[in-house]
C-alpha cells in the first residue's frame, strides 16, 4: 500500500497510536506493513520510529501462503522419541496443506 493510495492519517490516528504504544509498553521494534509509511517520524512518548528496509512488504509471504498452510494438533506418545513425534506431526500438517491446495 503506498502513500498515493492512502493519503491521510489524522491527528486522532496518531494519538491512538501513541496511546497504544504507551499502553503496551513496547520494548522496541520496527514499523512495518503497508500503512507503516503513513506513521509520522515523531509520536508523543515514542523515542524513535524505525522503518526497516523492505518493511512495506512485511507479512507478504505469510499472507500469500496462509491459504495453503496446514497445522496439526494432538496428543501423542513419544515412545519412539521426540523427533519421531515431531516428524509425524509435520507429516500430518503437510498432508493438510496439500489437501488445502
């Protein structure tokens, strides 16, 4: 998402962002995602706003593969060892991902 597509962030939006940072007590991190370019460089109570390289496409891979991911959750015995149990779970998750397309 570019600044051309979304051209305005209001003072209320910036205040909400500052409140959220104060409420969460963020320990640091970058500003990423499509709308990150709209965040001003100075926010009350925030020492520095960081825009990581390629941050504008953060989560692009995760969003792209979300439709074909798979997970498996279950309780297993680990008589054959932890690694065998993990491999079995991985196989189940992969099969579900394949079924999802």
